[in-house]
C-alpha cells in the first residue's frame, strides 16, 4: 500500500500565471514544488531552475560497458575456439569494432532507459494529488504540507492565480 | 509555422479522434490486409514443408528476392529514425507532426525485415544459431563475418528504435488514460507506467530523450552501412565497392521518406487532420527526397565511372550486363523511378500537389526495390567464370511471401493508428503557444 503524500494542489489555466506562482513560492524558500504541465516547456524549466538530470551518467556507463563487452566478448570467443579464416588474425580488432560499436549503442540505450525509469520514478503508484487535465491543457502546482499550512498555502495559491485548489 | 499554433485542448481532441471506433472501410481494409498476411504465411509454410526448391534460388544465385526484401525493409525503416532522431537534434520543427508515424513505420519495417533472413535460411527452426551463446558444440559464431555484424546491427537497431518509440509514447498514452473510462482507462493506465506530467518526470525524460536521439543517429548510419558490407566485403564484381555504405544509407533514407509520404498522404485525408499535416510538411519531405535522389543518382554514375576507370574487366562486364543484359528491365526501371521520376519535385507546385507527390513516391518505392534486386541478382548471376553463370527468376512462392510482407507491415501500422496517437500530442503542443493570460507574453512566445 503506497502512502499518499498530504498537500495542496493548485490548478492553473495559464503558463505565465503558473511561472509567477513558481517564482513566488521559490522566493519564499519552497523547493519541494511539483509542477504539472501538458508538455515540457522551457519557461517552466527556467523558473524551476533544477539541476541537470543524472540520466547522462547512466548513458555513459552503459556506453562504456557495451564497448568493453563488445571487444572482450568477441576476442574471448575467437580465442576459445580458434577458427582461422582467410589468413586473418584470430583476434581482429577492426572487425570487432563493428560489434563493439553496436553494443555501445545498445547498452547506452538500455542504461538510459533504466536511468529514466529510476530517476523519473516510473512504474510506481502516484502518491500526490493529480488532475486529469494536466495531460490536456491545464497546469498545476502541488505543495506537500499538513494541517494549518494547508490553509495558508491554499490562500497563497489562490492569490497567485490558481483557479481551483484541492487538499489531499 | 503560425498555422500550426492551435489551442492545447484542440490538439488533444483532434489527435485522439483518430482512436475512435473504426469505420467499415477500415475493417474491410484490415480484412484484405490480413488475407495478404495469410497468403504469405501459406507460401512460407509450403517452403518449410517442401524445402528451398520451391523458391527460385539455385546455384549461382543464392541470394534473390528474400535478401532484396530484407534490404528494402531495413531501408524503409531509416526515414523514421532520421525524422525522429536526426531532425530532433537539428531542431527541425516540421518533424513534430510526422515523426510518430515515421517511427512506427521504422519499428514495423524492421520487424518485417527481420523475418527475411529467417525465411531465407530455409531451416527457420535453427535460425537462432546466428546468436552467440555457450553451446554443446563448443563452437562460437564468426565475428569477422559481415553477416554476423548484420545480426548485431539489425537487432540493435530494432531494440533501440523500439525503446525510443515506446519512451516517446508514454506521455501520449497518459493523455489517452486521462480521457478514457472503465477498462480502457485501466489498460492505458497500465501502459502509461505511472506518468503524471510533472517536472520530476519531464526533467529526466527530456534528458534521456536527447540521449536516445544522440545514440540513434550514429546507429541509423551504421545499420545500412553494415547491411551494405554484406555485399561490399565480398569480392563479387559489382559489390566490392567502398562507396556502398554512404550509397546504401542515402538510398535507405530516400526509400524511407518516400514510404512515409505514401502512407501519410491518404492518412491525413482519412482522419481529416489536414490542419496538422500541412502542405508545408510534404514540401519539406519532398525536398529531402529530392536531395537523396540526387545522392543516389550520383552514386549510380560513380559506380559506372569507377568500373570504367578501374580497367577491371569483370567489373566493366557486370555493369555493361546490368544495363543491357538479361536484367536490363529492373535496371532501367530503377533508373527511371529513382533518378528521373523525382525530378519534377524541383518545382514547388509539384511538391505541394499531393496527387503528384503520391504517384512519385510510389515510383520511388518500386525503384528502390528494383535497385536492391539489380545489385544482388545481376552480380551473382554472372560472376567470374562463364561456366558457372546461371539465371534467376523469382518463383510464385517468393512473390507470395513478398506480398505477405507488405501486408504484414501495413497490418501493424493500421493496428497502431487505432490504438495509439499517430501524431505526438506533446510535441504538437510544444509547437503551439502555451495558454497565456498576459497578451504581451503570448506575443513574445509566438
């Protein structure tokens, strides 16, 4: 059973109002905002000013692993059962580069996929409030809070232009 | 660009409309397509029961229609990756409306291509011997063989394209989920893998998407290069050429773009999405077709020049025979369809006349199939020793399997457009101006 995170959710119709609200809450020291938008928009990204995603490290690691595996596996199998062909060297690095290249791409991609799944927390049950219109034309801000904070934040969200505010 | 600026909810509504209950014409079309797939299946079953004798393959032409089909279908897939990955990196905004269909086409084309080596080897039940695995025979595969490079290249291409495609679909599946009810909502909810459109997800998603595009770009260039080396690494006259890799890649993009247009022209009409898939998109695609047609034509001329300049009698003979020998019809068909038929695309009035564009793209599809047939068969039929020459004519079984492969490809595509959005909702929204309260900001964003 996944535990719901308590908080307030403000629904916005306009991106500029949303960005002003993000700036307002960030100015007040709130770094735990969860912002919903129907598309990845640069203006929201700039307003949130988040760190660079660590997915790139997964890609790099996968690429390195694939490349190494490509050379090591082809060399090992060639030496495990020596089958000379056309006077070519048994371990042929040039020929094996093709395999190493393909495996670099393959492992880089698979690791990138895992990077996205782990960092974006896919395949997990949603723990916060949500509105179906976020995949259509509405924007939203979710702020985790409890008790009296919720009432204060609801007021703040409304004053920042949220058209609907819900608690959960 | 201004004409592609629609309100967000219009985009969602119009694109998801394509997923509505299928019309009678769609059902009839699917019935015909499935009939074609069954025909292909029957032909393959006959080949499995009777042996390779029912195919037209025999000494010296051991590679015929099946390998032609394989190269053709791998090539068709290339335009999808070009549009989805390379044009993404170049930030070509005209890709947004078409890349989803093109990507789907890539997946289904590679799925089709993957069948042909299995069909071609005859004993399909041992096709998995191509994969290196520890086995009782203690024998490993030969990694110095271009055929094995091909196994790795094509399977990597399929895997990476499939991941890229599925990742791209997630936000759009979430949009379907949020509009659906009952069982449909549950199914799309499961497929949307917990997507909630939050900044916590977009941040990592967009970073990963960029890396997929960066990885898919060299991959797409490598795949058809590796396919070309199946031929170029051998010493068969007409095949042993250093220009094969770029020549094949350009040809693949050429045929793939033509196929994208062949599919999208009726598609926009059937689903009434003319306002999203505009003449501007077709103009841009036609320009790319024209460019790749020029590269392909230049490669044909280079092949002839090198055959003459090399003073290699066998090379010169093969190129003479291709044009004036027994296989002259596919050769001149190739020249007409790939070099001459696309020439009217120099004129904007033709590029924006979809009836003309449709006819030209059909010619290109035929021409590119002829190109592969021409390269493969003519060289094998008349290699070095005249005593070993022999002629090849495709059998009815091979024709049936080829027809079945087209139906197999279209079957997946038709199923796809009824279950998933064939235009990317989120990327179309990226093109539009977000809803703004302040007019000034809206103008700035536009």
